[in-house]
């Protein structure tokens, strides 16, 4: 490509520099300023670098505006001349170049604006670093990527290369190469084995990236394109291309190379060191920026080399099915031609003074054999028990040394092996989440640790794979806890991963041996097993919930006292306290059918029939309930003053009074309410006994009665709650005065009903179903009342799970609710509406006028009819309405016609449909629906006659009189009895007691056994007490005196003990001066003055006359007999097996002598007896 003014560029720059000093004072040197040769050379090299070789913008602009085209060759020639003048010191002053540049100065503004700053930069650099822009000739380095000499063994050629890495143009470059060879091990080459390969000059070199011409102008590109098109045209293919090529813009380019290459044939001498040396500018004629890279030495060493070892392919791998055996593998490579002896050792840590864990000596052949490779394989075992601060993955250091015994060269490699051990973390707590301190954690592989105060443990060091059993024990817990963990290695790189060899959160709960109950629930009438639902809870936080039938095992319970709640569809719920002891026990419960009609087929609606009326006098009617069996009617009155309450118990159809109970009442208008079960045997009264508001408010009471008005108990409850809510379940078991009770006043918690825990402790939150006055139990003991976030009303289980949800606009809260016998239809009345639901559907609703009066509603057992009362706009008295479930009005036409009376209560039951109206002070009971078929319900047979016990005598008038066979209930308190033989008493459902022959006993006023002398073995299914009276001599009269003193509470507490149990089998033996209590299964509590002692199964205590207690192991007679027989059988077998040995023969001879001696004694005795008879 043509260049513009290249020949005169350097002179131009020098002139501009001089000129601008005088004109614009842009340059800082003067005419007197001297310039040395190196600076002048650097200055010329800088200008050439900036404006030609590197292609500065100013130069292109200058040549385009001011000059004429010259070739690159002219510029090179000009550079030669400048260099020659500088070497002759012809340019000693800057002013010497003034006249040279004046002729070329044509574009002063351009020089001032662009070129002058670049020249100033050159001057500053050259003053500080004169060789900055000098050339740099290089032949490379053996350790760099560029090597000046390369040998191609395939072609047997040497390649030489020289490059210019500097910024300046270099020419007339000397280069030479020499060759020598030797067999000397130290590499000494004598002169007679050295020769020159070549010596020559390189014309010139420039650095890589320097351009050999200026960039093309737009006109150049257009012209070159047209010429190329013309040359490729079909009509000019045969025309000489040079006719047009000479006119291209780059036709006069002068190319300067950036490297020099030379190749020569070469064959090295085998068995010797071949050395090639390449030198560039050996005489240092060219001034360079770096003189250190002018020589390159290539050694082609073909001498046989001594043994030289290197370590390759070192690896380790865990041996399969192990945790701490490592397969170590590596190769020793002999890089020499000669064989050598290697001493190989592996040490623990880095101290080579330690005894090696592995040592061997091996001959490593030269590389000609098997490429000089020798494999070493060994196994290293790590013993984790010797390590401190052990954990899985901890590194253990080792050192591998390989000593070349020929050259004493040593290779050292430090490496680490992981210590793989099984680890288990966890916590040990008791059943109440309390941490267990000092619990022992032991693995089946032998490792052991203990828990800390917080119950946490860390077991480390398990060194076996496979199934490992972790066992936790503690002296205070009778049962150990175990877990199986599987330790495995699937991936060598993930040995210590979770659930492989490291197990976290392996937590244990320590407890005592479980109590295993087998529960059978039977129909009380048929004694056939039935399906029931059982919930067992204890205050200690143990709970079991299970469907049971015949001998159904309960989940393991911990020892303690439990309350069992057993329910079954169609049966009355029962509850019982059971004491769980560590034995397998069988429990049997009997449930009574919950009676009730299942349909309304024989029911007809009739005109109201007055059954009876009753005058209340000064009393105010408050509330009423008729039992669902239709047999009883209970109502409550008050005079609105404390203590004026009356509870009437009547026969429903006749009005005959069964009982009138005087009871509590609140002051002011009565807020009391009552409810009753299906048969009336659980009737509840909820009332305050004083003020219902203010500081001096009275107490709220829940009082229970049976159907005859007999009190069953009472309890006070939260006085801040309303007493209008007093619901009783149809089976009479559950009570709900805002909180859930049973008829034994057991108050349920959410732990009982739901198993809810608060921070791993049993929830003490009471069970509530809301405060709607119409909250209602169905026969299945489902609860109708307050809903949840999804609905206003709901039918729920006790655990708050919703069965049916009722939701609609303006749904009244229930004030009174009733349900059918099957619980599927529910009728409820609110403030101004009445509803009938079937399961989760609303059958109908109606508007009612209640005027805040007495609200009640009744639905027949079969769910066919609903009766309720309402006002209307024409009659100022509350009247009844009867509708069918399909919304047909069945109200009798003559209902209350002409009667000025208010309906205060309605009911539907097994006897029919009824309502009670009040006129003045009189209450009147009417019947408007009657069944043609009487419902009798289930009839239960009388209890079976108990088994009679004989061989019992009575101590009377100082002597024993035999008694006729009797049952336990025939025993009379205060009398002393004597067992002529070993006898048993059957206490119906309570269990049995067995008295050994000669036992003297009695009973107290409550029928509890009193042991005077002898032994009683008790096997009880229910709670019972046995008393044992101390004695020191046999005297029946004294026994009688002490018994009567005990019965009349006159006997000193030091003279007797109380033995109390639940579901236990134990023995009480009363002997002179001591009392023995032995427990075969279960647990008993022995009480005396200043003495309370619990005796568990398998233990016995002896109490002397000073109340000293001695405890020991108890082995029942049956087990003793079995043990003796077992030992004898084992001895006989052993004697038979070893009968031919010396010891066996000696034993047989001894037994034979003993046997003959016994026969001799037996004969002597018989002979004596025969002589006496004769």
C-alpha cells in the first residue's frame, strides 16, 4: 500500500520540535540543548514507532493533507541515514536538524495540534529510558513457550528461529549456531567434538504487529475493488494481470518480516549428549532493550540415564465392607535407563522416627522395561480407639518415603487418610420430656457413653458396618430402650453422610415396662362381645385410644392410675378407674343397652288430652324436662329467693309425685335450668345459690339426681358462667355446664378427648363446645352447637372434628335442641326461627314469635314429627304447632281452642307427643300424639346366684361352729371366721380371695376382708382393701376383741395395716410377730402408722412387731416347683451324658449307695411297725 511522505517524516518531526520552541514555546529545550547519541537514536526510533510502525493517527492525517506518496523502502533508507549520522555524532545539537525540516514544513497548524504532543512524549521517555524503543532480538528460553531451536526427531531436522520483540527496526543481524556432543556424565564437551553449523546475517526484522504501509483511503478501497473485479472478469482472464496490478494502492509496499526461520538436516549421536547453541547478535553490534535472550541451548540427551524415581498414580480407597481399612496403591516410575533399588516406607504422622506401618525394598527396572513402572499395593488399618477427639472424617497424617539407594535421592509424600467411624447423636428423655442424666448408651459393637444433664449424648467410634443395636439403660427405669441402625457405605466420597455412618436425632424415651391390657367389652344382657371405643388417660400424661371387642390388646401403658371411658353405639357410656401394673392383665367390661324407639310407625296425632294438672301455689315455674322413655317428668320451681328451689319428680302419665327435693335457688328471677337422660337416672340441676352478679355473687352448682330424686352428688363450678346451659347426654354419662364432665364429676381435658399436648406435656385445657344455650348431645354422643371458622353451627365429635356444618344467613343460635333416636334429625329453636336438619341438610325452617318466653322443641324418636310453641297475632297465648319432617302441618284442630293458657314446655318421646300449659298457677299436661304399640325396651335378667363356699366355721361362745355353705356377702361384720380347709370366695366382678387352711379372718362394715391369722391370696379385678391385725399369740378370744376394736375405730393404728390394690394378685400372711405381703403381679400399697410402702410384682416385705420392714424377692410356689423339677431333669440329662466318665461313675455309685441305704431304712421301719401290730 503506498505510503505518504514516509521518507521525510523523521526530519519533519525534528524540525517541528525545533520550530515550535521558538514560535509557541511548546518545547522545553533550546538551541544550546545537547542531545547524546542514545537519546537521538531513541528519539528517531520513537518517531518511527509512533508514526509508521504503530500507525499513529497524526501521521495518517498529515500525509493525507500535506504530502506526496513515497514507499516504505524510502523510509527504511532514511532510517539508515539517520542512524549513520547519529553513530558519527553528526547530530550533536537539536538545532542541527532545523534546516532539514524547514523544507518539509507546510502544515504548521496540524503539527502544533497533533504531532508536537507526541514528540514531546518521545523526548520525555528517551531522556529517562534511552533503550525503551530499541529492538529486542530473541531466540527464546527452554522454559518459555518460545524456543529458538527445535529438533524434529521424525524428520531429523533442526529448526532455528529469531524474532524481534522490541519496538524498533533492526537490520544486518548476525546469527550463528554450533553443535557439540559428549558421553561425559557431567556434560563436558571437548573442542574436538564441537563444530559450527552455520553463521549468517538476517537482513532486517520488525516486531510482530508493525504495519508495512499506511491504512487505505476510501479512494484506495474503491480503486482496488474495481481492479480486482476487472482481473476476475471473463473477458480479461487471459490478459496479463500485471498491466492492472501495478496500479493497485499497495503495489509498492516494502514488507519487513517479524521473524526469521532456518532449518537444517540433523541426526543426533545415540548414547551421547547432543548440544546445539544458537546465538543472535553475538558481537553485540545492535543496541537492544534486552541482551539476555540472545542465546538458546538445546540439549538432546541420548546418554543412558541412572535410576531416577518419581511417584505416580498415588491413590487410596476404602476396602469394601470396612470402615478403617484402606487399600493404598501407587506406582514408582524409573525415569532412568538403569535399574535402581528403592526403600519404601509409610509412617504415621511426619516423624520418620516412628516405626513404619509399611516397609519394603524393591528393584525398579529401567524405563526400557515396562516403561520403568513398578506397582505397590498395600492395606493400612486405622484403630479408631487410639485416637483423641474422634469424629467421622477426621484426618490422620501419614508420610510415604521412597529412597533411591543408588543415588540417595528421596521422594517424600505426605498424605492423610480419613478416620471413618460411626457416630450417633441424640437425646434421652422420660415420658414427660424431662432429660435423663447419666443414662448409659451402648452399641452392640462395644462403644459406650453417658448422657449429660441435658439428656444429650454423642456415641462415637463404631467401627463396623451393618446392623448395629443402640441400647439405652438407666437404673431408675425398668425397661431398656433399643434402636437398630444400619451403617453402610455406598459412596467412598460420602462415607460420613447423614443416614450412612452419621445418625443425628436418634432420640430415646426411657420408661418402665409397659402394662399390657387385654380388654373385652360385653353386652350386659347376652354376655356377648360387642365393638366399643375405649379412651384411657392418666394425669401423668399417658393416653391410649383404641377400638376394642374381645380380648383386644391395648397399646402399652405405663404403670399408674387411668380413667377408662368406653362407648359403643346403642349402649350407655361407662367409665372406670383402673390401676395399671406391669403385668399382662385381662379386663372385662359390661355395657347396658341405651333404649329408645327407632321409628314412629304406630304414632298418631290426636286432639289434646289432659292427663293431669298441678297447682304451684306461691312457686314460680322455671324449667321442665320429660325423659325420652316417657316415664318421668321433672320440673323446677323457685320463689326467687335463695334456698327456695324445688325439684319435682313425677310419673309422667299420672302426675304422681315420686319425690320433691328442696334445693338451692338464686335471688331475683331464676336463672336455673335442668336436663335429664333418656331414663332420668342422671338428672342435672344447674343453679346459683345467691346473687348472680356483683361482688357478693353466689356459687354455681351442678347437682345430680336419679329418676327418683335421690342425690348422686354435686360440684360447684365457675360462677361467672350462665346456669341456663345444663346439658345431659341421653345415656346419662356426660354433663355439659359450659365444660365437659361425666356423671362422676370427672372433668375432661383436651388431652383426654384429643390427645393434645402442650410442649410435650398433657394439655390441661378444659373441653368446651361453646356457650349456646341449646348445645345438645345426640344418642351417639355427638355435640350439636357452636361451629368453627367455616360455619356458625356444627355437629362435632368430642375431639372437635366437624361431622356436619350448618351455615346460612341469619342463622339463629340454638336456645333449645332435640334430636331423633338415631341422631340423624335435629330440631332446634332460636329467638325467632325454628329449623329441622337431616344430617347436613336443612329440611325446613319457620318463623316463630317467642317474646323471650319459655322455649322448647321436641322431635319424635323416629324423627317424623316436630312439636314446638309460638305466639300468633290473634291469640295472646303461646300455642303448639306440629309439623312432619316433610313440612306438613299436623297441628290438631282443637288444640287449645277456647283455653286461655300458655304452653311452657313441649316434648316427644317413646310414649308419644306432649305439651305442658300454664294457666295462672296451674300446670297442665296434655298428650297430642300416642303410639298404638307400647315400647318396653331391653329387659335385663337378675344377677346370677354367687358360688357357695363351704368349710367355714364361726367362733362363737369360745368355740368353733361349722357353718352351712355361704357366699362372701353372707359374712357379718364383727364375727370371727375360721377356714377348715383351703377355700375361695368369689366376689362377683371384683375377683377372688383364697384362704389357706387355718386362716382366721373377718370383715369390716364395708365388707373388706380383715386378716387375723393365716394367709389370704387375693386376685382382684377392681379396687379393694385388705386389713391385717397384728398379734403375738394364738388366742381366738383376743382375735375377737381386736376385730371389734378395729371395726369401731378403737384399735390403735400401730396394731394393723391396710393393704390396698387395683387389679392385683398378692398374698397376705399374718403370723405371730410379723406380717408378710408378697405380690405375684401388680402393685399394692401397705399403710400403717408412720408407714407407707409400695410393693411391686416379684417382691415381698416382712413387717415385724416394731414396724421394721425387710424387702426381698418373691418367688411363687408354682415357680419353685417348676424350678426344682427343671433342675432335676437337667441333672439327670447331664448324668446320663457323662455316665461313662470317672466323675459320672462316682456319682452313680454314690447315688446307688444312698438308694440302697434308704431301702434298708425303709425295711427296718416296716419291720418295726409289723412287730408293734403283732
